[in-house]
């Protein structure tokens, strides 16, 4: 360990994901720690941290980059998973964990801290099984490196997938037909407590490997929905039915919550089995942390949403589909385009940029809301995100943010916003806003995939004509009022 005057070097992987982003912000409050992050695209990092941390760009499949990232590191946080990938994510997760452990040992790191899922192998879903395997691989050589493996079930925080599901169901449905799994027991934990446990692992005075289950009180999902509705001041009715298959339950989630089909199916699969603490190591090793009740965590999450202070969301990570791959921020290869130009007539580029950055979410897309909603609905039917993801914060965008069915692929303050389409379409699409001194140029770019791609583009051309024409005009009109 470094002497007490030298800051302890800590590596945070997954620093553009839900947990990692928040952990970096938490660790920045500790001046005895020097933070290094390993990220696949450094442009995705929030501005508040970029000049306060050391950044290594790359991934866990690149040996050289791991070597660089781990040099001189005492504690290495492993906050990565490959679930969003189209490839076999279990295999990727195994390789990634194996590479990471080997690289940590080679670099002489003292400790790996990993956050996995709560639950037992016997009833584990495919996703949880992969999380368990990752923990096992990371802790495969206890004589060479110590691993602290935290295990959490449902995490309650603004923007977490579980919380967003509960919040959306409770807000949108006065009465709910509920499947059997709402009686399954779990021990949710607030995100602030998760961060406290993770941060406390750095100074833990234990040399042996540890598996630490974390969570607050035991509740069923029904209790969680009921308490959440009480916190939100809403009266809700839950009507249990004996048969509601996992498949039907996931369709239910797709329709009423922001999660896409793959994630909904994985979550429902996970909800079928109990996720309660299997050990009391959290109390033994971290007696100073008293986890907040579920109700308190819900209150806190809602407060963050109301104050427009959401640091990270479940859809921050790229799932190997955008933003971690650099080509997504360049639509030059597109071959079909809809270009609109609107004169600014003395409206400042700053105001136009603000107007562009307020698109989506509750604010919507100015006109033809019904068409945007219909497009979102069709996207949901085909397994996409639809419009339900909304936006992280009003008025602020950063690269990697989800914005309805788009991902923010590039932001140049007062000059450019580039959105990459994550909707289900036969090709690749971008929506670009280029702001000049005297005009706004809005371009919809499309790279069709085969004949279906071209048919799609030409069939929606009449709709695009009105929607895109009016969008550009309205952005400038709105800028006038800013
Ligand atoms: N969130 C929860 O509710 C929850 C609950 C229980 C346990 N956990 C555990 O917490 C850990 C972190 O989860 P999370 O929710 O923060 O995940 P997340 O939001 O999906 O973020 C995953 C992060 O990993 C990065 N990443 C993926 N593959 C990588 C690779 N090969 N090399 C480098 N970076 C890579 C992603 O980068 P890009 O941004 O480039 O995609 C992203 O930053 C996981 O082990 C998860 O099982 C989470």
C-alpha cells in the first residue's frame, strides 16, 4: 500500500455505466484517492470529472490497454458486463473477467472489487449466472490477488432500471394485474448505500477474499410497488392472477416502462427467484453502514428526479451498439439525406443550441406529437426502445445519453448535436443539427440496408417532409423565446 501522503491509486472500470459514473463522483470527494478510469469512449465521460481523473481509453479485451490502466493501481473496481451485446454475452463476460484478473495480478494490484448480483446458482437466470461466473473467475487466484465480491439485488436510485420500472408502472397504471412473481422476496438497496459499500472496500482491513451480500429490509415486489405508490401519493390496486407467463409479463413491461424487450425478458426471468442476503458479511465488515429503508431510497430517487440531478441511467452504457464504437459519430457514409436550413435572423447560436438540446423527453419534438408517438410505439412493437426512455435531465445532453429512441453521438457546445438512431430500422440513421452564425442546418442521414432499407426511406419520405421541415422551424422559433 502507498504511504499515507501518497494518494492511493484506484482504477474504476465501467465509469460510463450506471454504477461506475456515480462511484467516480463519490470517490472524487476523497482527496486521499487518485482515480484512473478505463472507458471505451472518453467522450462519454461527464464534464464534471474529465479533468479530475486520469483516463485510459480501451477495453478489457485489449491486453496493452489493461496494462496501462492498471499500472501502479492498488484497488481495481470491476463494474463491467456485456449483456447488451448481440454476441454471446456470457462468453464475453468470462473472457473479460479472466483478462482483468490476469492483468491485475501482472500489475501487482492488491485488490479487485466487483459488484455482482444477489441470488443463488440453483435458481439463477442466464444473466445472474453470468454475473456469478464473473465473480468466480475474478476470485480464481486468491493467493495472488484479493477479491471483494459485493452482491446486490434490486438497486433503487434515480435512473436505475428497477426503479424506472416500478416508477413507470405505478405512475401509469391505476390498477395492475400482477403475476405470481410479485410475491417473490428480495432485499433492495439504495444506490447511495451501494456506493458507500464500494468506497469502503478500498480501506477494508482484511486480506482474504470476501463475498458480501448487501441489501436493506426484505420485501416482495408487491410491497415495493405499494410503498412506491404511497411515496408518490398515488392510490394503486394490485390484482394478482394465478397465470401470467414470464413472456406476457415482459410484454407488459415493454408497453408501460422504458425497458426494451431483451432487458425486460432478463429482468422478469430474474424476478422469478428470491434474491435475499445469503450472508451477514456486510454488517460484520462494514458496521458503520446502515442501509436506508426501501421507502427512504425511493424518496431520495424521486427527489433527484425532481431536482433534475440524475447522474446516470440504466441506458447509459452502449451495449456495443453506439458510442463505444467511434464510427457512430460520423454519418459521412450515409447515402440518403433530408436537409433543412433555417435562417437565424439575429437569434444567437447559443439560444438555438439550447433549443436543440431541449428536444425529446417530456418536452417532445414540437409538432406532430402523434406521429412521433406512433413511431415510438411501432419501434416498441419491433423490440426497440420507443420513446419511453425520455431523457436524463432537462436542458443538458452529454455523449452517450439516451434521448427517446436516439443516442447522443456528438455534442459541440453551441455548434453541433448529433443523434444516432437506436430504433429498429433497416439501416443506420442520424439526425444532425449544425448551428452556424446565420443558420441552422438540420440533416437526417440514412444508410439503408439493402432493398428494404431503401423501401423504408422512400415510404416515410412524405412524413419526413412535414416532420423535419417543421422541426427545424420550431427549433429556431423556440430559440427566439429563450
Ligand atoms: N444497475 C443495477 O441495478 C445493478 C444491480 C445489481 C448489480 N449490478 C452490477 O453492477 C455492475 C455494473 O453495472 P451497471 O448497471 O453499472 O452496468 P452498465 O450501466 O450497463 O455499465 C456497464 C459499463 O461497462 C462498460 N463496459 C462494458 N464492456 C466493457 C469492456 N469489455 N471493457 C471496458 N468497459 C466495458 C460500459 O461501457 P460503454 O459505456 O462504453 O458501454 C459501461 O460503462 C455489474 O456487474 C452489474 O451486474 C448492477
